[in-house]
C-alpha cells in the first residue's frame, strides 16, 4: 500500500529533529513521495519544529532523492544553519520545484547561501522566503541570484524587514529578467515612489499574474500609479493591496482602472480606509466589469449602506466566487439583504461577514439562505453577537445544506445550548471544519 503515497502532510506534529532524521532516511530510498509538508503549527508556541539538525538531515536526503518535487518546511525553526544545509542540497538536487521556507528565523547568512544555490539551480520554480529575517543583505543576495537564474517563476520575500530600496533592487532585476509570474513584497516599506516604480514594472511585464504588496505605505498616490499600470496590463490576475492607506481616492483610481480591465480576477483592498466614496466607486466599476471573481473590502470604515451598494450590484452581476465584507457595520437589515443575494447566487463559494453585528435576526436570515444555496463552501460569521436562536437556525439549515464545508462562529454570544446544537449539526459531516 505504501507504494502509492504521493503526498505526506505532517504539519503541526511534534516531529522534532529525531523524527526528521528518521523521515530523511526514508526519503533517501522512497521512490514515490512527491510532496512533503512538515510545516509547524503557528498556534502552538511550544512547537519547536525540526530545527537545524532536522533540516540538515532532510537536506542530505534531498541530495540523493530524485522524486520529491514539493517541500514545505514553514514554521519549523530551521535557522541559518538549516537554511544553509538546504541550500547545499539545492545545488545538486535536480527535481525540487517548490520550496517553502517561510517563518523560519533565518537571516542574511541563510539567504546568501540560498542565493548562491539559486544561481546554480535550474529546476526550482517557486521559492517562499516570507517572514524570516533576511534583511537588505539577504535581499541583495537573492536579487543577484535572480539575475542569472532562468527558471524561478514565483518569489516571496514579504515580512523580512526590507527597506524600500532593497525591495526595489529585486524589482529592478526582475524588470530585465521578466520571468516571475508571482512576486510577494509584503511589508517592505514601499511608499508612493516605490509603488510608481513597481507600477512601471507591472506595465511592462507580460508575465506577472500575481502581485502581493500588503502592509506597505503606498497611499493614494501609489494606488493611482498601480491603477494606471492596470489599464494597460493584459496579464495581472491577482492584486493584494491590504493595509496600504490608499483611502477613498486610491480606491476610486483602482475602480476606474477596473472598468477597462478584462483580466484581473482577485482584488484585496482590506484595511485601506476607503470609506463610502471608495466603496461606491468600486460598486459602480463592478457594473461594467465581467471578470473580477474575488473582492475583499473588509475593515474599511464602510457603512452598512455602502456595503449593501456592492451587494446589490453583485446580485445582478453574479460573478464573484469570494466576497469579503468584514467589519462593515452590517446589522440585521444588511444581513437580510445579503441573505437574499446568497439565496440567489449560483457562484459565491466564500463569504466573510466577520466583525459585524448581524445578531440572531441576521443569523436566522443567513440560515434561511443556507437552506436553498447549493454552492457556498465557506462562511465566516465570527464576532457577530449571534446567540442561541441564531445558532439553532444555522444548525437546522446545516441539516439540509450539503455543500458548506467551513463555518466560523467564534466570539459570538452562544450559550452551551447554542454551541451544542451547532456541534451536533457539524458532527456527522465529512470534511467539515467548525470554528
């Protein structure tokens, strides 16, 4: 039976360095495993991961393993030593295409080693170095490697304490190279000037499909530059501008670009203080846009009315598979409007209504929608003042709804009774996640 195990996910287990060593010796001879995921559990602070020793053992195995294509070691505390060991494996391994080393506390030293390996490696396609401590020095090494590497198509260096200049160093190399389909530069101190340069890169790139820029400081001016790039760009599909202080002016610029853009499918504007004017501009742009399938406008100081403005347009449009309206002051009335939309939608699979105040009345309305909806898979209702009455209605709806796979009801006002009925309703469902 073991001859067919192609994927092994051991995330969040107490594997430790000894367990990793045992896995490594198995990896040396295993001829079928293509994906190995040992990522730790970020919620468990006591979890120590596999550490440098475990990473070194796996690195040694990678030198002889010719099958594994996908390795996820995020949150495993490998440090500089582990990163350096893995880098030496990358120099000789000829099959690994995906490597995730996110959240691993390694610094410039580990990044430099990875950079050297990257310069020589001709197979790796996706590299995630997010949430480490590589700093400017590490970013410089990665940029240098990128200049001579012909195959890497996805790179994430988000949350690594980079300065704007260091992030732009990578962008400048990539403008010449033009091979990346995905680039992550989250929290890289990018301001309006940096955003303008990134926008120029986006305008000229015929390959970049995914741009991730959360937690920078591009402001309205930077958003306008990115919007201008969107107008002429024919390939970018995903744009993440979470927490960038773009305001209503920036949102209006992005909205205007959306009208004429026939490619962008995912737009994330969470936490940008776009307010009612920004939301109105987005709603208006949606009318004339037939391609956007995922929209996140939560935590933007929207009133219930402006959130509903987007919902009303979308009821007619009916293209979104994912909609984020968290923290939009939505009460029972708004929930009723959203419930009507959900009832009639044959495409929406993910809905985030967290941090609103829909209460029991709203909970009952959403439950009614769940009875008739045949596509919604994920529903976030956390922090919504839902009590036992709302919970009971949702539980009843779950008895007839067969498609919902994930519901988040945390931080509501459920009593033991409410929690009980929800747990009972979820218990018989295969592959169902209840939070």
